C-alpha cells in the first residue's frame, strides 16, 4: 500500500480552510493531518506532526506566513512549503521565496493548478503560479531585488516585525508579552525601537505602516 502524503493546512479563514481540506481529502494520495489558524499554530503543528507538505496563507494574525515559513525551514528544511495567497506583488513573492517557500500559488488558482502545484513540489520541483512566474523570471532569477538593502523595513529584526504586527492588531503591551513569552519591558523597548527606526510616533502610525507592508489587512 502506497503511503499517503501528509499535509498541514495553515489558513485563518475557517471556510477556506474547510474547503481546502475537503478538496485535498478527495485525493487518495493525500491525508490532511493538521490545521492551523495562524503562523504560530502552524509552527507548533508542524513540530508535532512533521508533515510532507505545509500549505500556508501569508496574511494571518499573530505571526504571518512568511515568518512561519522562515522558522519552519530553519528547523525542518526537508518539509515542502507552498504559499497560498492573494498577494501578487513582487515584494511578497520575493519575501516568500527568500524565506524558503517551495511553491507560490494564488488563491484564484483552479483546482487543477493547485493539485499540480502540490504534486510538483512534493516531487522536488518548485512551482509558481503563471500569474507570478513572469515577475520572478524578471526579478528573482536575475538576482534583482526591488526591496532596497538600506530601507527602513530591512533594518527591523524578526522580533521587531512580530511586535509591530501585534501592535497593529490592537494587542496591548502585556498581551504582546504573553504571546511572545517576553517581559513587558522588552516589549516597550521593541516598541520604542520601532518608532525610532521608522520615524513614527504612535500606534496608529505603526498600524498604518504594518498595513502598507502587508503584515495585516485593513
């Protein structure tokens, strides 16, 4: 008997997650072994289940998909990851690929395209939706980066980006400290550093910046 490929789905919208589970479960080659609602849940789920493939959204609460991909690939480079997203901009594409994604599929893809992407990635071949492949050919494969090395965004550490995302989602310092397992003083220090680096002076401005960078959706 052929072993089924184990898949974890990370998607914060319940109806989309259920739809993906139903769609993939209809193929006897695959088994949905876990689901996650945000990036942190995705990391915990992958650590526990060690799937063959993680199908992950990029825009999720608490921790976004790009940060989750980077963390998972550091710990388990053998696990294949497909970013399933609405984002078509080069900034998102490059960030996902740099984080370690093996595939990039748009949410308006057909059933056949998604199944083709999964099959391709699990066989060791990268897959990019036709809608984004041209951008990658023009940019990523030629070594070009549209994100300037000296931009303020690039000066932020991973922890600072996590704090920024949580601030933008409306969490208070104590709540952020609890979520990230750090002290309130450390959160306050990160908040202060964010404002200095970005030249912003209040939570509203930080939220607007987070929306601009796609950390959260308005």
